[in-house]
């Protein structure tokens, strides 16, 4: 049974358990811990049209703030789309007393499980949970079912200057492109390289090579820049051969009826190759 919230009579009663209610949309304030900063207008419009036609299937989640007001816990896209659809009330699960750190975690998990969260937004959410709510990297990894190295790699990309992060976002570059640029400690060089990647659709591997060359220009003299280059190229060629050899071997194993899984994770000091031979 859905209850209709009465307004404006304040309700100071603490809810001992979540309760499904219809509440005025104008009485809901946004979640201050919402990690998503950008919402695609086209997907919101599609969702608003769906809500207009068949209604809101999954309720949002809020907590009571007193004086007849509520604070959003989860469901900002649904709330925004409901506003666009012209609804005055919305179906919501109303929670009792909830700690801020729990709300921040719920908001992050919901966004990770739904529409793709941009890697900078995800990293900023991790940083907020650590800085503002006392989480450790180990606790975050455990709560999110991720490796600690994944959390650490996400946090590292926040070291990039704000203008560089903005340029990366506007150019739709990948997280691996962003991590490659971390080796350059020159903002001007980073911005030039971002523009080059955007215009020429440069791959991550090519970006890493360009970063290596740029480092030689910035920190090495002309002679030292020339000498190591063949060795760097040779090492990169050998690396590609090694990885390709492993992949070809796995294909042969798969051809013999054994299911295999291969995963490649690029880290700061190495690349981790994970190989699984499935028993069933």
C-alpha cells in the first residue's frame, strides 16, 4: 500500500523501517553526495517519455529531513525525468535515520550499477568517501567488490590538472589515455597531447609512445633523446610479441575444448595478465 504524504504538516516521527509513500517532488532536495555531475539530456528525455506512458516502475529512495522535506538517497535520474514528465508527486521509499557515509556509498553503488559513470566522477566519489567519510582504500575495495589496485588507479588520475581533466572529458578519451598522461608533469604538454589524440584518434599504446618521446624532449638533451629510442621501440615490440604469443597459445587451448578467460590490466609499473582455465 502506498501512502500519500500530507503537506505542509511537518512529521517529526522517526521511521523504524523503510516505508513506501507518494511524496511531493518539490519537497525533495538533491543528494549532496551524488557522484554523477553530468546527465545526458537524450536519455533523460527517453526516461521521461517512458514515465509519462507507463509510470515510474522503480521508486526513488529518500530520507526524511524534517519540516515535510526529504533528501534524495538514490534515483536522481528518475527524479529529474519525473519532473520533466510533469509529475507533482513521486513514489518513494522513505528511510529513517541514515548516516551520511551510508548515503554517499549507496549513491555511488547505484550509479556504478546503472548508466556508465564517467571515470573522473567515479574517482571523485572514491576520494570523497575516503576524505569526508573515513573510508580506507581497503574498505572501499571490499564494499564495492573491487581490487584495491583498481581503487588506487582511479584515485591517481585525479592528480591531473583541472584543465587537462576537462579537456579529456570533452574529447571523450578513455581512462587508460588519462593514466598515460600522468607521466607528463607539464600541463601545457598534456593539453597539446590531448588535442593530438582527439584529432588523430590515437590509441593508448601510441599515446604511451608519444608520452615517452615528449619526456625525452622535456627532460633529456638531444643526444640522450636519440640513443635510448631504438631500445624503447625494441622493448615495446618485444612486449607486443610476448602478449600476442600468450593469446595465440590460449586460442589453441580453446580449440581443444578448454574454455579460457584472458584479462589485461595496465598498471603504473607493469601490466597484469590474468589467465583462467575453466574446469567446466
